[in-house]
C-alpha cells in the first residue's frame, strides 16, 4: 500500500471549480508518463471513468484519480495550486523526485 497522495486546500478548491464546469461525473486524473526534460512528466486530464485499481482522493468538491502505474512515482506527494507572478498552476511536491526542471512539470527519480 502506498503512502497517500494529498491535495492541499487551495488545490481542492481549484479542482472543484474546474470540475463544476465540466459537468456531472467529471474527475481530475493525475498521471506520470515518460518525457519532459527530466525524464518523467506530470499529466492532468479530465476523466469520467474510474478503474478498479485507481487511487481515489475526494476532498471538498474535488475528486482526483491516480492510476496504479503512477502511484509509485507519486507516493507521499502533495498536489498544490499556486497563483503567483509567473502564472497559476498545479504543482506536485514530490519527495521521490531527485531532480526537476525549472518549470516544475518534469522530474527524475
């Protein structure tokens, strides 16, 4: 069993706002795939289907799915939402990442 992936309060509020605009049954899927400048990258998609082996995180109005292959890469991570001078984005604070790119969307383990 993996250590839970957590969602900050700010991220949960923003995810809830996004999902509300997507209609009934919408969930945010976070996954890890090969690519990016550091080897792996985070991917955020709207999904309407859960798999039996998905990690499901429900907080406030936010429902987040993490597929089984991505769970090991995200173990112990926190998903946050940051709105600063360079823009607004989701950030994954990942304790498993040994390096990341400057924009924070790709990482290596």
